[in-house]
C-alpha cells in the first residue's frame, strides 16, 4: 500500500475508534502553528528595530551595539531577580483553566479585563491557546479575579444613572413607583454625590425603566 493511502487508512480507522484523539491532535497542530506564526511575526517586527536594541539582538543580530544592548538588559534583569522582583515567564495553562472556570460561571473576558486590567487581546490569546506562556505577574492578576467580577457587580459612576432618575422625578414619577418598576422592594437606595459609584446591575435596571417609559410601555400605578 502506498504511504499516502496507508496514512489515509490509519486516519479513517482512528477517526472511528478514537474521534477525540484526532480532534485533539488537530487542535494541538493548530495551536503550534498559531504559536509559530506569532513568533515569526515578532521576529519580523524585531528585525526592523534599529541596531543597539535588545529586540534586534533577539531577531538574530550579533553586532557590537546589539550585543551591548542585550547585556545591558540581562544585567538589569539579573539585578531585579536578585532584589526579588522576578517576573518570570510561566505556562499560561493555569490562567487558561481559571478563565474557563470563570467563563462557565458567566464571567467573560470583558469582565475579567475590567477586573484585572490585563488587555482583552492578551486574555483572548490565552483563552484560544495562541499564548503558551505569560508573565508571572499577568498570571497572578488573572488568578486573583473571582466571582466578584461578575458584570452586574462591577462598580461604575452613579452620575449617568442620576441624570436619568432626576429626569424621571422631574416628570413627576415617584421614587416608590420607580423602585417598583425596577423590581425592588425597598426604598430607592442609590449612592449620591461626587464620585459615588453603583453596581452595573442597578444602573442597567434604571436604564431599562427609563427606556420603557420613553417607549410608553409603563403606566403609572401610583
Ligand atoms: Zn545589530
């Protein structure tokens, strides 16, 4: 049997016996090629950096200026490590698992980004496996995100919400009525004043009531 036909036969048997194995294999290949593509992009970008930069050194230039830049960098890093400020490169696996767990709880990468200030681009690359490694500090920041980052619990400035509320109050809607429409049972408790912050959930409820009123879909009962 010619080699190609044999390879095809093996693949079709594998796909029958162990479909998960083949899928995993393909996924692995895809990740490796994405990683390679990323590295080559970085290399190309680095190769256009001027001499005397560490990036150019990393792209393969070993001229005197680039070697000097690299050794300067190494010296600074070594000193930082000695002072306990190590920020080593670690596997992104733990962060990826943590992000998957958060996602299963309905906390997406946008909320994670807001909570830990790691860019959405980097979070995306970790989630989809284009990033195999990250800095320890990035990992720490991601692992520190918990359910408190749920979007509804994100704090935001209260001012825009108060603008809507004041407009409704001016139009004669009572606070009791507004709270009822918001689905609440207690009095209107929304922080007030300079720099006051409220949860995104509360802001969304007020906005929803405001929009329904504007659309004429709510009738006063009080
Ligand atoms: Zn050079």
